[in-house]
C-alpha cells in the first residue's frame, strides 16, 4: 500500500478514533506524551521501521507527513471551549465548566488539573467572554496549539 493511502486512513479513521472525546480531556504532559508515543509507534509501523533502526522522529514525520496528534487534540479542545462559551441557555456543559466545589477538604498534594486551566493560562480568566467573538477566538487558536507544541519540545 502506498504511504499516501496509509496517511489518509490514519487521518480519517485512526486519529478521530484515538482522540474521541478529546475536547473534554485535561491536557497534561503525561497525556500528551502517551499520545505521541502511540502515534510514533503507528508511524514506524506504516514505514516498516523498527525501534532498533534508531531513526529520528522528525525524519519519520517528514516521510509520513501525518498530522501531529497533540496538535489535533489542542485544536479540538479550543473549538469546544469556544462553543461552550457561546451557549445561550443554561445547559449542563456550561454549568459544569463554571462549577466550583465548595464543601469538603482539599486532598494533600498538588491540585488536580482541571479542563479549563490551560485555556485560562492562555487567555486569562475572561476567556469565556473573549470566546463570544468568533474571529478573535479563531485567531487565538494558533497560540494555544503552539503552547502544546512548545511543551513537548
């Protein structure tokens, strides 16, 4: 099978299946690392390269030209955040996004990463107000995706 056909199958079938529901994930370094490892393994399989061949990931990516999975996940999450912020009625998706638990004690250790933490880090606390302007939200998407590309490097 030619690589172009394998790339098309990957982009249309494998990538959406692997990332089903990714809009609701809390992106962490561990999650992105696991996704990248799985994608690299698939790319090596497509090219027939073994890990022992010691071919660089950048070289494999040049040959396959497959879309980066973390890039795809970040774009999907950014789109979903914009849609949630633009909801007019009081749906559960919007209520869950805004919800702050008030009772009980906090557990020891670092706070658990929440869904909106990386969006707030990129856009600030007014992200839901900013998302109502679709054109500006689309322009800011590239910066959000680049933030995840920089973390992986």
